């Protein structure tokens, strides 16, 4: 870089023409060089002007003899005039002086004199500028122009990097003058207007629309190659598919609102209309206004679910508060699908957006739609459409009719947790047949990309805003077209792998179930078939029973286990044994109460007398219960302990005998903590307890024959404790996730403080449930449960993703996770005695089978759908190739060779995509 800054080696003559520099005018007796030319030589003034007669925007440097460095100099200051036509020479018929123009170039903002050609029959000034690559800011006597390269550069930066016009021109001003960029002429308005027209012309060329040709609705939009496009890419005979396979030819779409892409309530041109009006992604504004004016005001529909923001329960501002949009499952914005919201997501706005965008899909037999509030929106959809469009459909240019095909509606997986329980299983993509592995949230990912644009589009006029957003969505769709071949290949490979895994797991558990519960399995399959027939019809949802989770009244708790043991003892005529069960149960309850009281006492802060009084009452109540339990303990448990103690010589053991000690635990192979990580330490002894159970005693006492019954009773109850802890852990993990999601959906100190308090309480509950399970398992190990017992494995932190048996527990990404150890082989269920315990296990197995079978089916559908999408994508490219070939031939015959060449270039792009599809797609898609 320093070498480039060196002065010229000779300042006497020009190294090119050998002219004597002393003959030049004062101030110009020096050498010049160009920053943008590859020739590093310094030349005289005339050589530089001659070399740049076709490069008028290069940056020229002059060697300053007084300051001794290379200084910027404009060609205008050097007397350069850009002559249009005649090979850079002055037009012989030109009678006008050169016009001083400002040209925006990617090298900077230039002042340059331009002399137009005035020959007879010559093109208008604007056309002369276009011929040399300049885009005039006005179409009559332009004084500002932008090079096409600068427009292309900004267009690419705008779409790829969300760059705005202000920052781009600010950059060019700094390039022009890095000392006083604020003195560079401001051409914000001119560039912005030029860019708006350029976007529109660029869009028309990309879709093959001739100048002046009327644009059909959605004709400027970029279509999804993988989605069904009637008349373009659908498999022959698709109308004859069996009903179970119609999802393969369905349009899978998602609806969502966005309140980041609004429009400020400010004065703008009320007559400003989008150049792309009705031809891209926004609905036809004229039709929409007619619809709002003529349609009857919709009736208020009471909600049977939560009060969602999408139903108007929120605050909105601005001339336009946001938009409603619809995309396909591949995140392609659908043509004619965007509506400006004047307030909330009223049904009226969504209805028009839905009907507008589905006009090209009216011949399909099935639609699969997702919406945050589908459970409410779909209830009266047909009735609303009939009332709304029945009075005005003949006045709408963009809507033929509003009689839509069958729609199976679902709630996206992200938003499903916010719905009530009775909504979830009816509108869950996990359970709806034909849903494949859709998550129903394609627009959430689109918003993540486009929300930053809202900061500048909200300042624009209404029409300009539509043009910019239409251009942005076309670019996003185009980018997805360029990657769709590789994406479909990757998605198919993932789906095949997941389907194989899910099918293998289902085969494993069905073998286990069929061995002992074959009639049940047949009944479950019949129940699933009936559910699938009803769930796709919202009119049959009222009496629909949820087979994907156990009934609410079925639960496996310590109390249930105790009642089962008591029933067993009574049946055997062991009234004393019944008392022992009750006594052990009471001691376990006191254990939990004692631990809770200890925490409260440790965390008690002096000064709050009311809290101190409540804590004192709890301590007194605990002492009362402890005294009552002591009587039962001494009557039912103590005699058995005395028998075992008398049979053992206490002198040969340590001072803590008969309580467990670390040495004894080590000898018995009992770990000193509740898990392998050393977390949640369990008490090694029971010396701080007044009422000792078998798990608190030395192995010499525990293994005495007289203790066998107490060991069995406590073991059973500890199992109930462990199951209670797992149930609690499942609940708190799920609710913690839901609370965390809700926290991100609000803002403000009050909101965050309250959310953080609840989240902290949930985290404490999660840790408490983990500790309870680990302690219960540790006690079971003490009571001679094997370390490798599959019923109660070690609970690691990463195991805390319990098997989902309730809709509330469904988490995003569950379809991709390997099943936890909690559920596996179910053959143990048949050995259990009839009662609540067996009932719970059977219902849990049933729920697990339903969910896993649904998961396997969804992955199977995903495999088949991806293969069908590959076929459609290849056919789409072949159709587009044929279309552009025919257009090029037509344009050539019409004497438009330039337009024909552009069409052949478009065809070549499509051909490359087609060839990639043919080489990467498997042959089985044919």
C-alpha cells in the first residue's frame, strides 16, 4: 500500500504520450492516476481524459506538488464532459451546453457534465441515459441518475443485509468525501423513487410480464415448487386417490399475525398506490376496501378456550397495526395472502386473506391449515364466509367465489401449550391424520427474518411499504427455490431414519403388549380408527374422547399403594398387618412434613410476627400428629423391632447401632448418595428420627426374618413415593416450560418480576421432585432393591424429560427425541393384581401406545409426503423450463431479441435447478 502512494518517478513528461508537462495550464502540470483502473501508471491530463471517455465514474488522483501526496480530483474539475453517442465524441448537431447532472454510482455521488446527442431521430434523453446504464430519477429533463450497478448493489444489500437507503447513501457520501460527507449533495428522495420503480420493473422481468401488460392476481409472486400447484405440477390421477392419502395432494399452510410490520399514523400521500397492486403477496386493496364496506359486521363469537391476543384481547396502535399473512409448510409466502390490520386479528381480516390466497387452490380436495386460534376460528368459518362474501363477491376482481375445499385445521405446536386441555388433542398436529411432521409455525420463522424491516417500512407511504414488502417476500421465496432440492433430500433422509426408529420401537412394545394384552391392542386400534375419523371434522369434536392420555381419576400414589396393601392384608385375615401398613404410611407422611418444616425454619426471617405465629402453629400440629403416630408405631412396628434387636448382639457393632452407618452401607454395596453424580445426599443414618423404619436400620436388623414383612411394606410404599415424585417432576417440568414461554411474550418490570418469581418456584419444585425420587430410590436400594432394577433406574438430570402422557407435557421437539427410560417393556403389567395400580399402568400403557403409534404414523406420512414433494418439484421445474422456452421463442418472433435473451437466461436458471433435482432425487419418486 505504501508503494502505491509513492510519487511519480518523473514529473517532466507523460510516460504514455511523452508530452512535456510544462505545456499544461497552471495547476495541471502534474501527473494523474486512477484508483479503479488496473494500469498503475501516472498519466498526463489529456491521456487520463482520453482513457476515461467511457469510464466517467472512475476515481482520479492527482499528485499535489506542494503537499506531496495523491489528492482526489473529479473528472468535472479536470474539464471532462461525457458525450453520449458518437463513441464518446461530441455530437455534431448538439447545440446545447452540457447538462450538469448528479450521478449516484457505487464509487460515490458524482457531479458530471453530460452532453446529449441531438441528431435527428435520436432517442429521448431518458432513453439515452438508459442505454449507457443510467436510471433517470425523473422522466422529463432529468438532472439526477443512478447507475444500474448501484441499483443492483443496493437491491442485493437491502434484501440480504436489510440495509436502508439512508445508510447506503451515507456510505456513498463518505466514499465521495471522507472529510466533509455532509456537504455531498443529498439525493435521498431521487434514489428512493428510482429504487421503487427499479424493484417493480425487476419483478415484472422475473415473471415475464411485458411492459404495459395487465397483471393477473399473484402473477408477480414466486410459487413454491414442492406444494401442489393445479395445472402445473400435480401427479396425473391425483383426484382419484383414496381418502387416507389425500393429504399428499393437500396444501399445507399456516396463518399468523405480525404486529411489527405496521404503519405509523402519519401524513403521507393518500393516493399512493403500490406499483405491484394485487399482483404479488398483498391482497387487492380495492377489493379489500369493498369487502370491508359491503360485508356485514361479524357477530361476536364467545370463546370456549383462552382469551388470545389474536382474538382482539390486546392493545394496538398506528394507521396499520400489523399484517395477517399465510405461508405454505415450506415457508413460501402465498400470493394474495397478506392483509393490513387496522386493529387486532379480527376474523373479517383473516377470512379475506384466506379466501384471497386460496383462489388458485379451489380445485384441491383437501387443505391442511394451522392457526394459533384454529379451535375458535374454524367453528363458524363456513357460516361467516357465506355471510361476508355473499353480498359482495360479484364486485371483487380477485375473488371468484368463497366456497373453499375441506379444511382440516390445527394449532401450531408452539402455541398448542397455551390452549385449554380439551382443545389440544382435537387440534394437535401430533394426532391429526395427514399432518406429517408439520410444526404449524412456518410464519414464526419468517417473522424472525423480516421483523427488522418493520423499523423502516412503518415510516413509508402505504403503497411504497407494500412494494418493499412484496419485493422482500419474493426474494425470500426465491432463495428457498434455490435451496429446495437439497432441503428436500435432507428432510427425506431424516424422515426415513426417524420412521425406521419409531417403527422399531412400536414393534418392540407391541410385542410386549400382544403377549399378554392382545384383545386390548385390537380394541385400541379400533378406538384410534374411530378417533381419526371424527377429529378431522370440527362438528364432531363435542363428544370426542381423548385416547392420548389416561383418565383424570387414574393416578398411582403412595395412598393408592397403601390402600392396595391394606386390602391384601384384610383378604388374608391379617388385621395386625393392616395396622403395620397404616403405621408405616403415617411415618412416611411425617418424614415429608418434617423436611418441609425444617426448610421453613431455616428460611424464616425474624420480624414478621404473623409468619412466626403460623410457623409455630405448624410445628405444634406436627408434634400432635407425631404423638398420634407414636401410639400406632409402638403397637404395630415396635414389637417386631424388639424381636429383631433381641436376636442380635449389639456389642459387636458401632455406637450408632441399630441405626445404619456408612461402613455398613459400604459393606452392603449401598451408595452413600442418592445418585451417581453425588447430588441430593440421602441421610446415612436415622439417628435424628424418633420413629425408625426398616430403611433406617442396620443390615443386621433389616435382614432378620422377623423384619421381612415390614421391609416388604416399606418397599411398596417407597415405590409409591418414587412414582409420586416422578408424576410431580413431569408436571413441574412441563409447567416450567410453559411459564418460560409466557415470560418471553411480555415485557416490563412487573411482568418479568412476577414471571421470575413463578419460574423460581417451579425450579424449586423440580429440584424437590428430583430429590424425592432419588431419596426414595436410595431407600429402595437399602431395602434390597437391585441396582439394575429397571423399574426405578438412576435419575440423571438429562433424564428429566418424562414420557409424555398428558397434552400439557407435550414439548417442542419431542418427535425427534429418543424415549426416556421411564417407559419401555410393559410385560410386567399382566402380573399385577386387579386394582387401582394395575388400572393406572394399563391406562398409561394405552396412552403411550396411542402417542407412539401417532408418532410412527406422522413420520411415515412425512416420508411419503417428502417423496411426493420431490416429484412435484421436479415437475414444476420442467413446466417452468417449457414455459420460458416458449416465451423466448415468441419474443424472438416478435422482434424483441433483448427480451428473448432475458427469457433464455431465466430458462437456463431453471434448467440448472431441474438437473440438480434429477441427479439428487431418488428414482423411487417416479
